[in-house]
C-alpha cells in the first residue's frame, strides 16, 4: 500500500473513532475519502496521532500540527510522541493518555508542549481519543485542539 493510501485510511479511522467516542463529527466534509483526507489535512485546527508502539511514534499530523511543531511530515512521523512535551510535563501527559485509553476519550485537556526548536506553547480545549481500526480495535491515540498560546 502506498503512503497516500495509508494516510487516507488513517484519516478515516481518525474521523470514525472521534465520532464513535464523542458523538460529534471531527470534520464536516463531503467527497470521496481522498478529498476528505485532504480537507482534514488543511483544517484550521490541529489533529495529531500516534501508534501503539512501546514508545509511540507520531503517525499523523495535519498541516496546522506540522506548522505548530515546526516539522516536515517525514520528521514528524518519525518522532516519539513523548517528545512533543518537555520532560517535566510527560507524567501528566501519560496520565491523561491512559485516562483516554480507559474511557475512549477525554475532553478539555490542557497542557504545555514544545516544538522542534524548543519553543513552548500552551494548548487548551484538547480532546484526546483512542483511534480504532476497522475491526474496532485500538490502534493508537489522537488529539485535536484549536487554541494555543506561545509562552
């Protein structure tokens, strides 16, 4: 499967899982799956996700996420997700990820993150959710937010 098809499939997983857990659409878009994937990539809010590795690796970031973390797709999708937070923030981040895993999702999370240059920023109104595959099995976690402030 080529990379574009993988991203389109993952986008569908993000959208379906978000709707399943929250009862709300992450995105209102029409068209085929490729067009919907492009719309999510271009959305004015952040969407990020990581896989289920022992040290989870980021596997999706839309354009807003790539700009916020100041990374290109290749670098972003090779980065352990824990590195998006400073070491002092990681325990709280891990606790909330575990809570989202246990409950399917959590609402209104806030925290501090760090971009690839060391710039810190606060994020608010974050929704974290478990990403499900086509069989309903967890295959990662994702987050979305539309508000951040550089510190």
